[in-house]
C-alpha cells in the first residue's frame, strides 16, 4: 500500500483505496492509504496556512 504524504511526512492508514484500470477491471493500478477525517482536516489546515503565507501574485491574484 502506498502511504499519503502530509506535510512531507508519509502517513499510513488502516483502510485502503484500490485504483483499478477502467478498461481492464482485473488490472489493479495501485493501492493507497485512505486518509481519515482527521488526516484530511490536518492536510487542509496545512494547505491553507501555506497558501496564506504566499505572496498575492503566487496565489493568482492580480497585482
């Protein structure tokens, strides 16, 4: 299973998401850690903090 990267840390899970090739349902492309609600909320907060610390031009706002 491939873990998720949150704030440059690899985070595992007890649940797995399976990525299947839609043209061949027997072809499993990968297995990934399913983030918990808490992990997703933590990643969202980190993203918001990092985005807010960028200059306005890096956020796509007009100068």
